[in-house]
């Protein structure tokens, strides 16, 4: 990964509007990983990531910044909610499970990469097997169709999809039944995996189409061609050196619990997360993993509690703090028009399936942005998620009445259309200035 902080911010700008301070902080943290990788091993071991706390209301881009950052560099990434964890001694998810989840994600990432590397080889093996089956079941028809029988020609036709609807019988491995998972103290244990490692999977004869057979057999052959031990070792290394853990709702475990009697204390959860952030070794079913170099990003709205309410040791492990700003109508307008995956574009493409050509006028987008800002002010501030609420309500009639018949039909969304749809809402805003 050789992207500079400026280039990282530019990539994030394609999907996330505003929040420049947060983008700069994560871009520097990511670049520091690349810088660290170029140092000598002795010095590299001394340098740990500078973890980040993001403070800001819901829906302003905290999670999206972290998720896009991980996607940008194909790093193992896991998002967890701090409220799901309990301190040691209580029934519930222990804090170490977030690291095991990260390793699972890393294994899946590495396995996908390795499978893509051997996919062509696996395809050749599978297509040869399928050609043998077709030769045995439909030899006369094939010779009549192609004249002199050619194996290469048959494989070519299988690859092109000409035989996709043809039914054949193949031996496939039966999936083990999920017997259950035991969690809590130590690594989670899935008994179906344990039994699967003792008893080899049974194979059964099944009638499928060539298309289904290709998907199933290519997956099976790819699994045979990759070395699972190497995959696990690489996954552990990547999770250790490149992993990102995003801990949301961190403000919900700040401060002491107000209830009396036996309770899962918030401070207890913080103290259990602390060793992971400071650096410890966690046992997973793929091997031991050190958490010293994993980047932790914590986030919370901090409406009631404040960052200072977290225990001092916890605050000390998150030296970088960034405050995300409330979204304004200008931000909402940019969200509707600028990102690659803009909401307006998403709705246009969705309704195009039913032959509706949705046209958003400039004045309509400005009006929608204004409504979002006002609604967030007078009711709960849910950030950019307010746009989903507004647009769903605005396009409800269009979506419901679209039937996909006939030619492409234009539907123009202008300011008048928006005002008509939200006449009751705007009247509510007008009345508020007369209420003391």
C-alpha cells in the first residue's frame, strides 16, 4: 500500500462528505503502517498504532470512514458494538471474541485470494470431469452435432455455457449439520467443525444442472488446491499487522452503572477491552494472535457521557481524538449529488428496472437537503440516515405504482413535488415559531 495521506483522503472523499479532520486522522494512521513496514525489524517492533476515538452524532460517517479505509487497502476489518460485551464472570460475549471475529474475516479474505489464484487450474480439472460425464451420457448426440468428436470442443462449449441447463449426476460432499456453538470463556467452539475434522464428509449422488455442477465442483477443487495451513498462517499475520477493529457505541460503556445490585459494570467492560488495545495474545482456532499492532478505532455519540468519563487507562490508549460535525443542508446536498454511490443514483437505477426514468431537479435536491436539516434539528439527529427516511417517503407512490409495463416513463421530482409530499411536515415547522 503506497497511497499517501492526501490520496487516501481523496479516495474517502468519493464516498464520504465532509469530516475532513477524521479523514486526515485515519489517513495518517494508515500511512504510518506503511512507513513502519519499511523500518528495520528491531525498530518496527517498538512502534505501535496510535488508536483513534471518533466523537460525533449517529449518521455522520464514523463507521463509513473506517469501513472504506479497510476496503481501500483490503485490510481485515471488523465492526463491533461495545454494548454486546460483558466483563469476565458474566454470561455473554467476552471481549476477546472481537479479535477472533477479526481473524475469521482475515481467513476469509486470504482464502478468497488463494482461491482466485488457483481458479483457472480448478476450472480446467472440473471441465475435464464434466466433459467425461457428457461423453459417457450423450456421446452419440455430441458426435452427430460436431462430427468427429473433439474433447477440446466439448470443454469450450461447457465453458461458454451452452450446456448449462443440461442435467447430470455428480458426487458432492454433504454439508455437516450445525450442532451449535459454545461461547464465553476462551475460544468459541463449533461442534460441527470438531466432528467434521474427525469424520470425513460423506458424499452423495445428486442430480444437478451443468451450471450448478460447475459452481460446486470448482469450489471443491479450489479448496483441494490451496494449503489451509499457509492460509491460516497468512491470515494471522495479516490480522496482526493490518487488522482494523472498529468499536462502536463506546460512549455506552463510559461512566459507572447507575443501577444497584449485581450488574455488569461499564468500567468492567472497559478494563476487559484494555488488554487487547494495550497488546496481548489471544487464542483462536487458527492459532495465537498478538494484538499489539492492530489499529483500534472507537466511536460514540457521547450525548450523555463524555470521553473524559472513560477510565484514564482507556483514554490513554486512544491518544488521537477527532470530533465529527453535524451535517448541514449543504452537506446533505453534496451527499445527494457527489458520491459515487449517491442515493439519487441508487433510486434512479432501482426504478429504471420498472421502466421509470427518475429525474431530480436542482430545486428539489435543495429542498430535500433543507428538510433533512430541519428534521434533524426538531427531532432526533440521525445524520445522513435522515435522507433515507425522506427519500423513501417522497418516492413511496412512484415505487408502489411502478409495474414495469410499457416504455420508459419520465417522473420529474421538482420542488413543487417535494413540497406537496411534505406539506404536513412543513406546516409543523411553520407552527413551531409560534409555540413558546
